[in-house]
């Protein structure tokens, strides 16, 4: 039997758990499950359409990401927005996402580079459409591909721990304080540099991305830089 024909016996349950996680994360980062809201396990089963076992698995991952907190004898709460946590997430992104982008630019296969080229074009389209939700979905795919191409599981796990917090903050504030065009442009630059196999440019593009997210966060809290 060849390696390609081997199918893990637990693939279906794992897929259901992953789908439950992605469903609940999307509901949280888009604000459909509002910051500060109390939710029961039954509530989460209803809104996600998944089983109790899958929801419990998802809640554990979301807790690790700082999106859900479990309070003994009280239940689960969607974590309120935390400005300090948002800035700490960007500190990690500046270092670790830059590393992932550099490694992806160095290690990506030609098939992966072609996917990055397609994604860079898609970011431009979403910018012209001003479709922030579609751009969020594309960002999830982009991050997944970058992690795969970088081939560094330690860095990928660290990045995954903060991406949900960062996405939620953007989606809940972009209409008033965000610049969809600029957000798309910096993502386009990251994807293009990786596709072209330019690690220095890929890392620099991530710095530009994090610079923008930090500026955006400062606008949300009402801070104005004085030149």
C-alpha cells in the first residue's frame, strides 16, 4: 500500500472539530457573538450547528487564543476587547509573522508561489470592492498558506495564537477608523514578495503591515501622533 492511499481513521471527527472551530471563530471575530456576551455550550452548539464534542474542542482552542474565557460555575464568556492585548499581539506579529514570511519566500514550492500570486491579485480586487469580510477570509487562506510554505510549526503555532484577536479588532472598528485600501495593499505586498522569492522584501512588507495595524489601533483609542 502506498503512502498516498493511507487514510487516518480519525479524519472525519477531526474535520468536524476544525469546522466547529472555524465557525465559532468567525462568529466571534465578526461580532455576531458580541464581546462580553455570556454563552452556554448549548448556545454554541445551536449557532455553529456542531456536536457537543466538536464545540468543546473548539472552545478550548478559542480560549487559547484569548477569544473565549471559561469561568467556573458560570459558563463561557466571549472575551471583551482588550487594547493592551491588541498591542501585545502586534509585538508578536512583527517578529514571528516576519519570520514566517521570510521562510515562506525562501521555501515555497512553485505551486505555492502561484497561489500567492493569485492571492495578491485577489487582495487588490477586495480593496476595490471594499469587501472587508471577503478580505478577512482571504487573509485566513493567506496565513494558512504562508505557514505551510514556511515549514516552521513552532512559528505557525505562535502566530495562530494571536490572529483571531487581531482580526476581530480590525473587523469591529474598520468602518470608522480603518483603511481597506491600505490594508489590502500591505497584504498584496507580502503575498507578492513571497511569490517572487524575495525574503527581505517579504519581511519588510510584514513590518509595513504591522505598522499600519498599530496606527489603526491608536486611532481607535483616540491617540493622535504629534510630528
